[in-house]
C-alpha cells in the first residue's frame, strides 16, 4: 500500500488529461500516463522487473508513442525519480502547529506501511552511480537533510548541520531495516532521534519529558571524523 | 571493490575444486562454481540484472547442469544469501584486544568501499517478503542485532536489547545512505553510536580504552536472544 509519504509532483497533473476530438487520449496525456504507470509499476514490483512493454500496456499507449516521449527506459527512470515532489515531506516540515523540535520528531512518525524510499530502491536496482537518475536521488537525499538541518537550526540545535545529517541517516536506516525485516523500524529510529535531539538542543526547563535522561558531560561528536 | 565485510562461508571451499579424469571439472566443483559466479555477478550488477545464462557462462557450466543443481533462479538466490558466513562480523566481535564498548564502536569503522549489505540489496530487488531468500535476510539481520546486544550487555548497557537494535539500525542506515549518496556515511553513524553508547552505558570515572569492563552482575548471554 502506498501511503503518500513520497508525494509525486505529477499527481497534481492527473486530473488534466484531455480527450482528443474523437475521444482518444491526446499526446500530453500519453506522457503523463506513461510516467504514472511507471511510478506504480516501479514501486510495486521494482524497476528492473518492469519492462517497457508492461509500462505501455498499463499506460494504454503504443511502444512507438512511449519511445517518442522517452528515448530509453533509463530516461523514463530518471523522469520517474525527478517527479517526486521537490518540496520534501511537506506533511512534516510545514506543520505550523508543531514546534521545530516536534517537527523533527514527527519526521519519524511514519505509518508502518510506508514504502522504502524510492531513491534507495533505485540506487540499489540501478547499480550505477553514473545513471542519469542517480543525481536526482542524491539531490533528494540532500534536500531532506537540508530541511532537517533548517528545522534543527530553528529548534536551537548547537550544530544543526550535524543533527540534520544524523536524522536523515536514521530515516534511511529505518526505511532499509523495515524493508528487510518486514517489520516497522521507525519507532527505533524515533527513540534514537529523541536522544540526539535532547543532546543537541539545550532543553527548556519544563519542555523536556522527565524520562529523557542525558548523560552528564557527553558532548556532540563531529560528523566526518 | 569487495572488501570482505560480508564474508562468504563458501569462500573457504574455493580451493577444493577437483579435476575429473579427463581434466574436466567434476560435479561438486560445478555447484560451487555456479554459486561463486552468482555471488560475484549479483554483487556487481544486481540480482535482477543477472540472468541464468550469464551465471552459466561465468561458471563454465551448461544450463542443463545449472538446473540440475538449482531448480530455479530463485533457489540460487536463496543459496547465495544462505552462504554468507553465519558467524557475523567476526573481524569486529571476536577482537579480544578491544573492550566491549570499543567493539561496539568498531562495528562502524567500515572502509568507504564497503558494499551495501547484500540482504538489503536482495530485499529491494526481490520485492517479495515471501521469497525463500527473505527469511535468510531476516535471520542475518536478527543475528547482527543479537551480537550487538550481547556486546552491549558485556559493556554494561542499561538496556542492551534496545542499544543493540539501535546500533543495528545505524549500520543499515549508513549502508543505505552510502549507496544513495555515493559518499561514506559510516562516520556519521559512528558519531551517533558514540552518543547512544555514552547515554546507555554508565561511564567509569577514568575508563576509556582499558580492558574489558563488565558491569557487576551482568552475565554473557548466548547469541540469538
């Protein structure tokens, strides 16, 4: 089941399909149908297990039409990843009702059915850091870390870049482990995040819950050491 | 480059190939060659991108021979994962020169070229928690967490199961993120691990690198808990 964590920008386009004069779907619709079909198939059965024939059948386009829009499957894969909403995780980061600290923790409140990050999946399947899609994957991962860093700064973290990168790694770890174990690992990641956030952000006198204990004298450790 | 983090049990069998009477490789050698070829191909180019034809060519066996040993590619994939050394990460956990606390940290001192955990890769590629290989993946991941838990208990952690599971998640996060970003994320994971270990293990006044320090009353436990 797809829970919408990874929102696709083109989802907004889906209502814009237009019918041609004789009721046939027109060109622009074809391109969107191809991308939409690939999105569902890549997510549900993997990139490498999905052939162009299958995409064409699901999109109701001819192979000729498909190759007019995408010169190769690699191009379609790149477009599939490029289309994920660049405004990362708006359901978390744009919540004005939460404090910055709460928004950082909310990033780990994923439903158990959240699919593996499509960028991790693509990186595994493509096996090629030079693939045109790989740069989109890196960009997205960098964008997530940047939003976490920005929120950590708002929350008053001593070293927001470090906390942002650490929390981004936790999200990826929970996603990967959930996939392998077929068991929700986000609660474990959330517990780690709480420790890191408590260590990185000086607590307001009454804000911290009583069972959050910080080891005296434990200092932040720099990234990359 | 393969650095040997994921040691394969069958690597020890590679010297045991035997020649038949006319210098042809005999049956037992064929099975090992098939598994060995699959191991290299699956790792280097992925499971789904590797066909049985390719495995047969690399292993120098006929397709008929291959299917005598493995009824399907799925069976070969399961065997590939089953063969990874069940004695997980011996280069870390069996180091008598390190204190338990140091062994926990050593689990994050991976070379930058460490490949993505083959179990994460397989889980992504297979897209099927019911695949015969998926249980091996879960078993291995559980075994890693159990060894971390055992070491955490030796080190005197207040809640060793929790710390073990947390550290296991960090390793998976670093592996996944390193793959996507094509940049070593293990130092970030190591920094998080240091914070978690400091929080979970009461620090002795002057201890950092002295020998085995066991909390009073904590006893070694068998793997698999």
